[in-house]
C-alpha cells in the first residue's frame, strides 16, 4: 500500500475530489495548509506573499492504483502556471479499519 | 521507527490520549481536518434526511452512488461532503506499533461507520532539534 499526499490549489479541490470519486477512490482526508515552493511565495508588485493557501489531500491506495490516482489528480489540478502543487508517494506498512479491527 | 497515523472521531481524542499515556506514548501531534470514507461522506445525515436511500445514480462519471452523485439527483448545490475528523501522528521506536494500534482501536471502536482508519508507515530517520540527536535517541 502507498500513501498519496497531493498538495493542490484550493480552487481545484472540488474538481479533483469529484474526479477521484468518479474513478472509484471516494475515501480521503483533506487539510487546509499553507506552503511555498521554489519561487519562495508570490510577488505582486511591492507586496510579497510568503506562504500561500493550499489543500492537502491524503489517500491510501493499493500499489497498482498509484499511477491512476496520480494521473487523475494531475489532470484535474493542472493549470500550467506555477503553484499547481506537488504529489508525494510513501510506503504504508499496514492499514487497519477501527470499526472491525482487521488489517487491510 | 514507525509512524502511526490514526484518523479518528473528534469526540474520542481525549480518551485516546489517556489510553496512549497508559502504554507509555506521550508525544502526539494532533491535526483537525476533514475526511470522507468509502461512503464518500455521510449520505443520510449530512445531505438530505428526507432523501430515500435508493436514489438512482444519474451522472455517468460516477460508478458508485455517493453523496456527490446523489447531490445532482436531489438538486443540491454543494456536491462534496466532508466529516470533521482528528488525525493523530505518533512516531514510536521502543513501544511496538501493534501495541499502539491496539490501544487506539480499543478506545475508538463503536461498531458503526466512521470509526476511522489507522496507517503504519516506516520512518527512515529522526532528529531532535534541541540537541541534534539522530535516530532512536531522538524519539525516546
């Protein structure tokens, strides 16, 4: 199993979530976070925005579904401008459902 | 070293903390965030209590009847539904991860949907910023 951490634009959140749901991944966790990237924030005239609001989506999926999830997230959150976000993949050793207590 | 990520009900956080202290886990990071599970949110309670359970899935992009697909059927405007949850982040080295998982599960199990998930992840390295200790010494 892998955990997919996708940092996306807040305005693209609904698009991505609906597309993931349509692709068969309705289960996820969402957090509103602040971050900055290679450009160290955003410079608009004299005003500098250091940390920009983003949405962090957490999904745990089977190894075979990682590419599919990544492509769904990327296709629906892409605008082509800086600040589109990142997707990180890590290993998950075990997953448990609290209600039944069984490992997945 | 293992990281335990537990997504649990917000009302059970205090009891969970007490159970964790009882097995010797004192360091916990708590996040408040929103989640949705296999049901894609809480269909009957959050969306429309009057809506019948067997609404047909009208939209073609959905394979499963979820709150979002049913939102179109009942002319609701907000299509994505989230349930407030708490995420506990625990990194352990001495205490076995299975023991922590059992402690969290014994407190949080109500038997109904929405009890949450627990994930166990490997941690490659850790550092205590105050002293610069690395690895297991940083966590104990």
